[in-house]
C-alpha cells in the first residue's frame, strides 16, 4: 500500500468535517453532496472532494456521501473512535476551567490526573473527582493511567520547563494554553493556542466592517 | 467590481501565508514559486494558487510570486497594515500572561486597557504601563482608545455575561480564551480558542505513533 503524506492543513480541517457530519446525522440526513457539505463548511465542493480523496473513495460521482459512514470513517482516521487519556498540568483559574469544561469527555478526552507545582494547591480537590498532585508524581501518573496527551495551563514563564518534563516522561501530545511557542522534539505533537493567528484572521472581517461604517 | 465571498477557511489560512512570506523575506528570498511556498505550508501548489486567486493575480505562470509584494498585499487584505486597539477583560493568571505576551504589539495589536470585576485587582498595575480598571469603565475606555477588539480571559462561568457587555459597548471582535462557546450577534466576529478541535487534529498523528510502537 502506498502511503500518501496528508498535508497538515487537511488534517486540521478533518475535525470540522466530523462536526458537520455529526450535525447532519443528528438532523436525520443520510446522504450529503459535496455541495451541501461545502455550504456548511464554507468550502468549495472541489476542495472537499480533494481533502477526502487523501483517505480513500467515500462517495460516488453524483451520488453524494453517506453521512454516518463518512463520519465514522473520518472519526477513525482521526483516532476519535478511542479514548485518549490526558493529564492537566497547572490548576490555576484556567486549569480549573479546563477541567470543568464539558466538551472534552464526550469527545473521548479524559483528564485522569491534575498536577501543579504550587504547594498550596497540592492535595486540594479539582474537577469532579481529582486531587491535585505534585509535579514529582508526573511520570508515575502518566504510566499508571497510560496518559498520552498533556494539557498545559501554567504561567508563560514556566511553560518550557513543564513541557521539557512532559517530554522526558514520554508524553506524545501537548496542548499548550500559554501564549508562548515552546520547543518540542520531532516525535512529540504540540498544539499551541495561537492568539495572534486567531486575531489576524479576525481583522480580515473587522477591516470590512470599519470601512463599511466610514 | 464583483465582490467574491472568500471562504472562511481561506481567510484562516492567510495569516500562515503572511508568516511564511515574512520568513522568506527575512531569508533574503525575493521570488517564490507556489511549489516552494507549498512545501513551507504543507499545501499543494494548486491550493495555494486557488487561495490567492480570490484576491487577484499575484504571480505569472512559471515566474513565481514576488515575496515582498505578496506579503504586503496579503497583509493589507488582512488588515495587518494598521494597528488594532484592543482591551483585555480578566487579569487573572492567564490575563496577565496575555498582557505580557511579546507577540501582540509587533503584529499591531495593542492592549490599551485592562479590566476586571474583581475588586482586589482594580487599580493594581498590570503589564508594563496599565492599571486594572473596573468593568464599569468598559464603555468609556472603548470609546476613549477607539478599541475594536476585546481579549476575554475570564472564568468560564462569567464569559457570556462579559461578552454581552462587550457587544453592548460596540466591540467588533472578540478573542475568547475560556473553554466555552459563547453567543454573539452576526455583526461581531468571535474567535474561540477551541481546545477540542486542537486535540482532535493532534490525535491523527498520535494514533500513528502509538500504532507504530505496538
């Protein structure tokens, strides 16, 4: 089998496909054309067909895609058909919001450990059923719960140090909330919440609005 | 002139183009082909030509794009050629990290006011030159500094209330850090830091890694 490298931008779009398809399935729609899917996702039908073509042949020309089937297949490709054990590092205000965020568990992301270096936090309860643990327990917790992903919500100045510790403890994926760009080795997947990118794609619309006013 | 609706996914990619072009310009590269740009951005040349075609004709077939020119043009389209006055609502740990983040000002995003509802925070200094103000000053600060964008870093439970206040105060763009999905009217641009989308595009790579190990 020939493995084609899927461009990262395509991977970044896949969760949006799964969301749109889930919505369609919830609405009782069984078949969707690339035109209809394109309207939901603000993409051209050609782009949709091109993106999906990386992963196989999901539809027949002129017949549309089977919603449930495509949703399941893409979910499997993304690894959404399994549970991902995660830990949270940093249980300040943001960390506590993250642990109480109702969006993670239904999507298969379970936060099974919470850690902090702040001694006043350790042994306090957080979320529904966790106790904050000292950073010294990191490796043991990762092994015990087979944790693959860490969510990092520590102050900016501590972020690289914490991420280095996570890498040493064999974490595979890191979601970093601090507005900094830490370094990780090639075999670790890092996603930064990138506020500048978000702002820069926002001003495209704001510029039009402000010009419309003047 | 015919105005074409640019798909949102294209707009979301434009800042990545500007970043790649800035890097190329810094490296002293004057002309870039869609192939070269594609390698930097992990996109196909065809996709790049298609994206750029929404905004005019930037290159000649076989001649490549002029780096400086394309960078400036895209920057202008995105509104990156002007300064955007912003305020920060919520000066907890995350808010303070945001205000100290060195990435905003060079990109034209100036945080000119910081507000919080916590009485113990009010009148304390934050960042290099701001004083935390009470939420009652919101409208006045927005008018005084001609603030267009608000960055919201308040606890999840307060986010919708704060965003409603911002909308009433005529804010045009909101960058929300809380892991919730607030509602805004059609004429306000909202960008949520969406942790589930980030995680879901990460597991695509993690799944491969874990399978590679077993």
